[in-house]
C-alpha cells in the first residue's frame, strides 16, 4: 500500500491540496443532560496522528466517517456534531469546521472555504444511501461526489475496511490514494499474529455470541496454542458440554458447531479453557440479586453475567507464560460494576505481561479505558473489531484491496 509520503510525492506536495481522509469515528454516545456525550473517544484519538501529519504538511483535510447504523437518511442521534466538538478540543489551535451534510451544499461550501492546515468533518456518511448500497452504480455515484471534494485520498478507517462501502472501496478509484498511518499500523500488528507469532500464542475470546466469531475460531484452531472463552458466548460452550445454563444467553443453533470446535481443538492439541465458576444474577441489572455459582450448576432462574473469581485467577495464570496474546471481547457485562471483575482480571494480567498483546477493538478496547488502565501497558489497542477478526480468519478486506490497487 502506498504511504502518505509516496502520495505527497505523486501529487507534488500536499500543501494547499484538499485531502479526503476516511477515518473511523464510530464512538459510543450516551444521552446526558439533554444532550449526547461521547463515552469513549479512543477512535478519535487514534485518528489524530494521520490528521496532524497532513495538517502539518499544509493540507486542507476533509474527514469523512460514519456513526452507528442509520438507514440512509439523517437521524439526529447519529449526527457527528458531538464528534466535531471533541475534535476541536483535541486539536487546539486548528480550525475545525463541520458540514451539516455529506456531499451537499454545506459540504461543498465548507470544503471550498478551507485554508491550508484546516480540517473539515463531514456529516455521517451513512445518512446517504449510496454509502452502503449494494448497487454498484448508486454507490459509485456517491463515491464520485465525495471524490469531487478533494484531490487526494487517505484511507485510515481500519474499523471499516471490511466493508465494501463507497468511502472505503470506491473513492480510491477516483483519486490518488494512500493508506494512513493507523491502517498501516493495524495491518502490521495483525501480520504479527498470523505469521510466526511468539509462543505460546494465547487467544482470549468474549462478547455476546459464538456466531459473531465462527470464522475466526476456525482459523485460530489452526494457529493458537490456547483459547480462553468468556463473555456471553461461553454459555453455548457450556451447553455444548451438556451443562444447564439457566437463563443465560444461549445460541442453541450453534451447539453442534461448538461441539465440533471442541473436538477439533482436542485433536490438534489446542487447550480450550472455559470458566469453572460464573457470576449469575436473577436479571440483567446491576441491582439484581447475584452471586458466584459453579459453571456446571447455574440455577434455572439465573443468568451468567461474568466469569467468577476462580476462573479469573485461572485465566490470568493461563496468560502468564504467553509470548503473544490476542484479546477480543469482554469476559462479562463490564459496564455494570458487579460484573466487571472478570474483564478487569484479564486486562490486568495482560497489562502486567511481557507478551506482545493485542486488544482487538470494540468493547475490549473500551473496557481497558473504562477500567482506568494505561494503553501503554498493551502492545497494541486495535480500532477494528470486526475488521481485525475478518483479517485473522483470512478474508479479503475490500478497503485494503482498494488501497493496494
């Protein structure tokens, strides 16, 4: 993939040039005091180095991104306006403009008004149906409108490179383009996980559903030495072993698949570590009655919401000798204090480890920050949950293909 340096050489310098940057600004928002507040700005901060590099070169930076899943039309709750405010706070001294549309009158006027070293954030890309359209012509038309706002393109939204969307896949066909620093760093890290990783290679998988991670589990059974399973997905594993899981999250249609995974792991010598105890509650609530129970004896009227203390100790021990660790998905509902201990135990074990550790985006990255741990204690905090998983399972990622073309 071409770098920003190579792009600058191709276009005879970036000063005075409008550069369209596809970033990943899909941050979590919460309703507070009648407004919307960003609860984790990690993806914004991860985007700053590429923007700053372009601004320092005198480029006129036009940033495009999505937030949430609007259905091709404006929705106030998905506006990027709060993101623009946060960007202004993070880039003091830089003029940060915000367009109230994506390729319409506001975007065109604001882009035309940019001076060297200024930044414009466009409104949510997914307010336009052409961004996510399956129709190549519709998507292509929107891509051309986006491309008309600039004279060069930098793809830096790693969290979206697994999507065949206009801003990710089609725009690079219309402009001189390069991969941003964030994308290049993410790809380099993922290559370290797939090409001769330091061993033991330990993978920690959590989150809600087994079905979200079918492909990556398949792939990891061929590369990992040890797989630790927690989060909501673990109850499908426990049920596959014949245990009752009460009212816990269960994907009954995946039981046979999970049994196949366990059999394959045994054949290949991959150690699959499951919890021996869980924190089970009477309801999905921080205020619900809850307590620690054996993983094979969850009461019929309770749901598991975190791994238990015995399991947390065992998981930490299973990470102690690791050479490489990939962690994707929390061990429990860490947003609720009674069910955060398992996730904290894994995060602290990784923070204190000498292993090359990769926190695989999404909720895992948010958990690290919400628990007050330093990002510097981890090898890499990824911005791409789904994109990271698809890379690890060997899928072609459209956004990377476009930048390689």
